[in-house]
C-alpha cells in the first residue's frame, strides 16, 4: 500500500496545502479574525476533521499542538514533546516548526515575540482543550478569543487529492 506523500517532497502537495491555508484565511477574513490558533490534543476521531493535520500535514501525537495561522504572515507549528521535532519537520510543509516539552512557555513566547497580544484571534479546536488550557491560551490576548471552528470547517468541505488518497487507503485497509 502506498502511504500519503510527504509534503516536503512533492510540489503538488505544497500547492494543495497552500490552497487549504488560503481557503481558511478567506473564511477568517470574512469573520474579522487576524490570527487563528488551531489547537489539538492529538485525540483523533473519524467523526470530525483534524484541522492541524488538514492544514499542516503533521499528525500530532503529543498532548499539545498549536498551529498559528496569521492573516498576513507565515504559519508557525508548535508541538510537544521536543523529541518529535524531526518527525514534525519531515511531515509538515511549515518551515517554522517548533517542538518543546514546555508548551505553555513556548506558546507565550511566540505570541509575545510576534506582538499578537492585541490581535483579533480565533481558536480552532477549543473543544479539544481542557478548561485550564483554554484559560492559558486566552490569557495571552487582550481581546477574548473567538471560536473559528466554523470557518475552518467551511474551508475544509472541499475535498482534494490527498483526502481522496487517504479515503482509498482506509477502504483498502477495511476490505
């Protein structure tokens, strides 16, 4: 069985992820969101899209991963644990990929270093975050975080080549 192609090795994959990101950015702009933070705790389900994986190509395995998607800058992928850096860099097309054992400290550092504390930020995957994690994420911003799950889901309704390949593989495994 052929595995899904590595985004770093395929120009077509890079274009596909660029289309996905642009689709989400369009939805965020219409919702007046300057920065999306897409969070996952790596607990996957077949019943819903995993937006970090959908937008980055990286399947999180650690307890915390956040994809920062600013409206007019390059995305940043933050994941745990630190030992997962090599895999994250290989599987994601995102150049600015950071792995850490201290998610809270690194999250704060990124938000402050990018001067995003006053951004109109939206949080995707809020339902995956504990109350403590949601409070930590919110505490970094002066304006309350809004949910941006609907904007991400709307952009993700368009099926592309990678998704169809993965569906075929799942069917092959099931058979």
